[in-house]
C-alpha cells in the first residue's frame, strides 16, 4: 500500500517557484524554531521566518531552498507556501549564507526605513496639530 503524500506549491509575488506532488515531509523555519509537516498532520497556518525550507519526495534526497519571510498553509494534503523571495541550491552552507546576506540584511534596512518614515509622519502630524491650535 502506498503511503499518502502531500502536494507542495511555493509561490513568489511574481511566479510559482515550485509545484510538487508526492512530498513525504516538509521542514520550515518559524519564529518559534523549525516546524515539520507530515501528510497526516492536522491542518495549520504558520508564519515563516527567513531560513532554509526542506522537503523530500519519496525516496529522493532532501531538497533545500533559502526562503524569505512568508506564510505556510496546510489544508488536507495540500501545502501552500507564499514567500517574498526564494533561491534553490544543493550546497546547504551557501544557502545559509544567502539567507544571512540577502534576506536578513534587507529586513534590517526595511526596519530603518520604516523608523525614518514614522519619524517623518510624527513630525508632520505635530506641525498640523500646531497649525490647528494657532
């Protein structure tokens, strides 16, 4: 008897990164640590952190991809992953370096831009409030 398998679809904002059938297990990284999925796991939703996504189909070796932050949704035997960016590769150390270099650095830059924008907005609101009281 064949063991059940999942269907995995990885979406990027502009394309489908991967669409696979026969996936026997998936491991993703969340803010709480690594998160594993097997075919009979209950349906769930998880937010993904930048990290390494691992999946395996049948008896094939594990496949690795560096992914940016996103969301994972499992419903029945279907697993849908939506992330900003993804890169596949065979060398795990190079993928880890790509996550640190590309995905985590960008997040730090985005945080500084958002902080600067918040300061500009606060200053703008303060000036409008001062005009209202004058």
